[in-house]
């Protein structure tokens, strides 16, 4: 099922639930205020009569019916309030007042539907499960090496203390269109873990985050652009990837470096840069090797538009495996 279909199903559930809850509120008022039900029934009868006479009916008679209906509605309104109920108690309550849970506002997809689709995409990417295990509260600085790296002028732990604090501050204080980041360095040095930490904080601040491995991302984009003729187009998937507040691409460089993939990646990065949208990339590729892996167009944009953050030191995952952790 496409993201849009799933979102439509969720919106339909919202509408059905709202209608069910409204019916229950009506039943409650009818039990506690029987006179209200009588007035409602009378108003409905007059409304039906007005409808029958509206085609070719006497104007004065129609005006009298209008006045009578209005008078009854005013009585109903006062009766509801005097009985201790809010004035809007018998109105439908929507999750989104803009589109009234239809997903369409001013002829375009409503922001609420986009948010639902982003959440669906996040669930499918297993990010929710990652964030339970990988967040700043669980980040353990003690697993990193304290031995000074002569080429870096500091230890791995000192570097990770600085990086984790900076990324934590960035995430907690994130604002739309913040500068894009490139987390690069050896395998197993904490890049993916800190991506999950950042995603959790930014999402909790109310921003839309799409988190995909480079392989997942390019597979999605390829299927959208070059789908089978039997498949229905999914422009909404492309839209949330291109226009989410923060796009996180993990393990850039592990995907197949075909001409098609490079073209898809360039198009995506170029669009997000031009529209000042935040992209955060993690990669095991060194900055100097970006041009070898990708063409000049991609490497120059990453080097020119992303803040580089270097990770170095021993492979923590390998160390834990050796120690049986």
C-alpha cells in the first residue's frame, strides 16, 4: 500500500471516529436534556418543509419558516449552555480543523496528511525502534578510547565528547533550514548512533524527519522515477523525501555508484540545497575521496554546503564483539 493510501485510510478512521463520538454526545444530551431532542426534531421537520417549499414557494412563507428555524436554533443553543455543556459540544471535532480530516486544503494536500505520511515512512524505516535504543540519554562516552591520537591532537573520547555535545545542542535547538551536516569517518565510530539521537530530538521538537540508508533512499527514488508501467505513480513519496524538514542519509557510499544513482542523488541534493532544506549525511568516505566516489557536481556541493564533522578512532562495534558485549 502506498503512503498516500495509508494516510487516506488513517484520515478516514479519524472521520469515522469523530462521527461516532459525536453520535455518543448527542445520545448523552438526549438522555440528560429530553427537551433538546424535541426541539431538534421540530427544527428538522421545519427544515424539510422549507426545502420542499423553496422551489417556487411563497417568499413570505419561506421568510417565516427561516425566522422560526432560527428561533428554535437559538433556544437549542441556550438550552445546551444552561444544561452545562460547551457551546460546541454537538459539533464534529477534527484532528485537523483546516481540512476537516479530508487531507485536502485549498485544493492541495494538507500539511496534516504530509505529516501522517512522514510518520508512516519513519515507521517503515524502523527509525522508531532505533530511537528507543539510540538517544542522547543512552549515549555512553566511556566506550571511546582515551589514548591520544597524535595525528588528531586529541583522543577519540575527547573528540566524541565535543561532537556529541555539539550535535545535541544542534538537535535541541533545531530551526527550519538549519545548516546541513556531513558526519564522516571510519566504520563503527558512532555516526549512525548519533544520527538516531539527533532524529529523536528533532522529531520531538515538531519537525518532519525522513531517515533512510543511502541504499534505501536510492531504491525509493529509482522505483518512483523508473517504476513499472503496471504500478501506480507515487509522487507523494518523492514529495516527502524532497521536502521534509530534515533528510538523514545514513551510510552514503554503500549504494551502487551507477550513473542513474549518481544522477538521482545529485538531483535530490541540489533541490534541497537550492530550497535551503536541511540534509544530514553519514559516510565512511573521507572528504578527499568524495570526488573519486562521486562526480564533481556532488562532491563540490557536499564540500561547499555541508559542515564536515570528522569521527576517528577504533571500531567500537568490533571492540564490543571481541569482548562479547
